């Protein structure tokens, strides 16, 4: 049950099916993809060459109605960072994989001819289909054409033109239950890896699949009920996130001086009240039409933190509009206008690029004087250049680090080549320790400490808290859970109980921690073999020397402080 692996060789144009090897049986999501990266991709492999692979996995509870347990996880060697990468997203693709009994889809080989393909997976297996006509189309048009051909209920995993052009901010999208292909495994340029293999999309059709949800059905039902009760009895998951979504962080970080503003020069944005959660909520409510303040990205999620943002005529601009994009494409560019941010978000989605790295790259371009901070029209026209693939557009779509190098701006907010998410590092120090030390590069989802009570001068405690947060996030990522369940999970026993009831296992919560620790060690070791050293576990120099004007602090975590970061 639920142990199929579909292996797609794009050199041979051949798909085969195998059973997940015994040593991987208790792994899923990030812990499975990272093990497979480590076992199958040489650390020195060219990320866009014939030896790199992509591992698409889902969590152990995929295909069930357990809330928030159907995240899609994509692992590979990253073109952006040059290291191991896992990037995950909501949407319905992982749910479909679970129903199809598939734990992993492996993409391997390379194509350098003019032919492009899609993979179609259903209960009878996987076939590859020539689909060169889809090449060059945006994500939304590609999705529409795939729905026309295969029906509206399919799951789709797809790339946009940025992936086809092998650009380093290219992500991999999948669709939500309403058909919007706006759920991105956006970080690390994994869309470019898929593009290097000339695979434009994977169609997941679960028609006729009969899923036995659990080895111990009654126990499973009981545990699901208990898990959902926890979500419904927690303010964060039952009130704040459903009403305001992730945008509630705008006021939190702005108050801390940690809302990236003006290319991370400062952490407070004068127009924050125009882009905060209340403004987003009020705008969506007032416009009504297709807009919705609460929405579920995947089947079964009862938190429903997502949204649909509509224009003044009630027509959808984009779904979802999230905190990271609101900051990187808003405050970071000094744009206090939700409509403009939503349009930038739509353009990024359609072209298939990461809104975080693109927002950070445009911030750097603003600092270089290519366009002015706050100039909405100039940003939208730069996004057209990105989509058209002009030389400047390609530089931006190559990410913040490369944009900084090309434009001569050393204050590029990146770690290991990847742009920081929406937490200014001198003000949100715990998250910045995660940025420095995560094998993934500057990634808040690797262990965010924005809400910690630990004081900024308690360095040792912050380092330990970052380590623990990185382990905790690996547990969630490794089980396919959305991190927003964290507030409602007071005891990880419930996660273990769900897994044990589904599979008839008897793993413990200590086993979960052990698997996560081993995974962290494995990811760091992979990066070491790929050429990473301690020098890569650092923020850009200016954050250590120039004060955040709001907090009056510099970043002061040293190599010695990091000695406590032992996994
Ligand atoms: S809480 Fe939000 S992001 Fe998480 S699964 Fe639910 S809708 Fe998706």
C-alpha cells in the first residue's frame, strides 16, 4: 500500500514502476527526497546536467482527509544554491499521489533536442506524451489546456516559461481544488531542473482509485478527530489564520522592525497599514465577487488560511496572496498597494518564478537605480521584461544574488545564493540564524522564530532554538504536514498516532526526532561534499556592520556562537 515509485527517464522517454526500497519505507516528504538526493545524485553533479534528478514526494498521510497533511515535496540539487534542496507546497497534487498509491516520482536523464513532454499518471500507470505545443505558454494557459484534455479534476505539477529557459528562480507549481495553479515549490530553481529534462507537466488522474485510508480504521478515525479538535480549539488555527491568513505577520514584523523595507535597508514600512492583514481582509470583503478571505489549498484542510484576491470588479487577480509576497514585492520595494502586489504575484506565477527571489532581485535593481523605490508602474513593466525574457528580465529571473553581482550591488540579501524571506535579519535574529545555517539557504520555512520570546541578546538560547526549530520543521516537512498546524500540536504523539494507525506501525515520537536529526546531518554532509564550508554559513557582511535603523542593532552571531548548533 502506498509504496509505488514512478521513475521517468527523460533521455529514453520511458516510465517504469518500482516498489519503494525497504530502507526508505518510513520516510516521506523531505526526509525521503533528501535521502534519495543523497543516494542518487553525485554532490558535484551539474544541477542542469544529466546526473541531476528530481524527487517528487508526498507525506505518509497523503491521500487521506487528515487536515493539512497533503503537502507536495520536491527535492533535487539546486541550481540556485548549488546544494541539496527541498521545497514544498500545498495544493492537491500530493493528495492525488496518495490516492494513486505513489510515494515518489523520480525524474532523471536530460533532453537537449526540441521536443517537450508531459507525463500522464493514472491507476494503470504512467505514460509520456509529446506536448511541444505547450512550450512557451504561461502556467495559467498550460493548466487550462491540460484541464480541457484530461478533465477538471486532475492534479497538475507543472513549470512555466522560466523553467523552460533554465532560469534560477524557476519554481514548480501545482494546482488547488479550484483549479488555480498557484501553489509553488518556489525556492531553489527546481523548475529549471524540470525544464532541463523537457518535462512540462505531470498530470495526476486518480479516477477509479480506491483508497483504504488506514490499517486500523477505527483508531485512525479516532485520532483524526482528536487532531482536528486540537486545531479547532487553538486560536491561531481556528481564528487568526482562517480570517487573516499569513498576512497577519505584516503588523508583527513591522512592530519588531523586521519587515523588509527598501531592499532590507530597514525593517519598518510607513505604508504597512495599506498592505497588512486588516487591509487585505477589508479589501477582499468589500470587493466580494470571486474574492474570498478564507480558502483551503488542499482537500481536508480545516484551517483554511488561504485567500482569493479579486480586483475592483470582483474578478480574481491571484490566489493566494501571502505574507512573503506582500513583503518582498511590497514593503521591500516600498509599494503600499495590494493591487500592484497581487499583479506582480500573478506575473510571477504565470511565468513560473519564486516571488521571494524576484522581489528581492527587484529591490536590488532599485538600489542600483534601474528603477525607483515605490514606482509601481516601473515594477509592472519590469515584470513584463521578465516575462518577455529581455536581458534585464533574465538577470532578474536569475535571482537576487546574480542581480546583485551583475548590477554591482553588494547589499544583496542572500545566503548560499538564495534570497532571504520576509524577516529582516538584524531584527528577527532567530530566523536569521536559520537563514545562515539551513542547508537550504535563506529559508524561513526551515525554522522560523519570528514569534519567539527569547531576547535578542540571549545568543546561545537563540542558536539552540533555531536548531530545535529546524528539527521541528523537518518533522513537519518529512510527514507532509503544513507548518501551520504547529500551534495546535502541543504533543507530537498525535502525529505518531496518526501514522501508526494508518500503517499499523509502532514508531515513537523519539523516532520522529531521530529521523529528522539524521536528515539534517545528511543534508549538511551532502552540501559539504558539494563544496560548502563554514564560510557559506554567514549572512552578507553589511548586516554585521550596519545597524537596522529601527532596532539600532547589527547582526552579531559569530562562528563561536554557532558551536551549539549540533544536530
Ligand atoms: S493552513 Fe493554509 S497553507 Fe496550510 S494546508 Fe491549510 S490552506 Fe494550505
